[in-house]
C-alpha cells in the first residue's frame, strides 16, 4: 500500500475548471494539499500548484496535450 495519499474525483468544481475537456477523459488528481495533476484517460499530462491551477491554465494544458497526440 502506498504511503502517498492520492485522490481522484470528478466534482462540479473540476468540471468547471476543465470545461468541455472534462467530457473527453481529462481528470484532476490531488496527490497532496499543494499539487494538482492533470490526467487524460489515466495518463499523466501536467503537474500544477493549487495556486497556479486556474480554469484557463488547466484548459490550456488540455489543449496542448491534444495537439501533441
């Protein structure tokens, strides 16, 4: 069992932050109280601080990921 607490959830806040990208398999993972990770279909995409994770920054990371895949 991992000692690192990792929570994955889809909440209204997450859907608002990810916008339409939430419908395309993007999720947020909260490995600790300071970091949020963006995942796409279970694949790690980006790591941001909670302070830097705005809806705009999250959606930009989603768009960048889709452009590169």
